[in-house]
């Protein structure tokens, strides 16, 4: 596997996060702006960081977004599964 699938997912998530305001009362590592910056750093470093680390960063962002109600798990699974299995339609 190569980092491209993660980069594709992270770009889409970052676009969604860039549209969300910070509430100001959330832990800093779960704010939309923090996650967007986290995604940006992952995208910029995707080709130099270990693939398992890139996967953890992607999963962290997805997990926080799901927990905050910004992402539907089933929809995300349907979107990303083809990217990671190579069965793109």
C-alpha cells in the first residue's frame, strides 16, 4: 500500500474541517482547526512518514470527527473502503 489513499481521504476530511468553526469549549486536540492542521501536516509529510503512522493519524481524525457527529461511520467506510482495497469504481 502507498500513502496516496490516505492523502485522498485526508484532503477530503480537511476540506470538511475547514468549514467547521471551533466552539471554544472542546479539548484543543479535538477542535476542527486542530484536526484540519493535523490533516495538513499528514498530507505534507505523507511520503516520508511510516505508513502505519499515517494510518493512525488518519484514523484519529476520522474517529474524532465521528465522535463529534461530523462524520457518519458507514458513509465514511463506504467512501474509503474502495480507496484502501484498490477496488475503485
